């Protein structure tokens, strides 16, 4: 008997599967292109949603940083062997709150002095005392003046003699 090999025809995928594969590849290519263009900074989705509102000059002037000097504090450290403390600082605020900070400066100075006089004399010899004092002075200035006006506090001079 002679064997004739009958080759079965190779079936092509149905058009429906082909269409799904093409759509998936197209979606991946477009998604990758969108991600790449956003990552490279060519456009911003947030700008499309929020609009491109330009900040006005009045808002920029209101947020200008201003430093209000706290009068220099010179005091003897209580309970120590004749040591004294000299501290100069400036409160960081903006132009709209400058008058308020200057008006309440006597209360701020009182709060600073009462805190500094209550520190244990041995604490001045510890490492990191300046950071602790700075954070406490920021807290006290925000308590006196308010949260919004006081942005930060800069210690410009800290001397223990």
C-alpha cells in the first residue's frame, strides 16, 4: 500500500485573536510613549487637569521671606559656676506678618528667657543641646505669635562663657 502523506493545512488564527493582539500591542506602545513623554518633562498631566494658572505678583510678594531679629539675650546660667549664655536669633516670617511678629516681640523675648533660665546647667555640656534649644524656641515663638506667622527660627549667635 502506498502511503501518501496528506499534509494538513496550517490554520491561521481567527481574525478576532489577531485583532486583540494588535490592539494590545498598540495600547502598550501608546502607554509607553505617554509615560516616556511625561517622564522626560514634555508635558504634565497635572497641568491639564488643574489648568495653567500663572501666579500673580502679589502672591509672590506676600510670600517673600523676612527675618525679624530677636533682641540679644545675655543671662547668667542659674546654678552654674559663673557661666553666662549669649543668644541671638531671628524669626523667619513673611512680609504680611512682619508687623505682628514685631508687635509681639516682648512676649517672645519673655518666653525665650523663661525657657533658657529653666535649663539644667549640666545640659549645656551635652551634645546636641543647640538643636533642642532651637526646636523649643520655635515652639515657644509659635505659641506666642501663632502657627502661620512663624516659619522658622535662626540662631545667629550661641555662646556659653
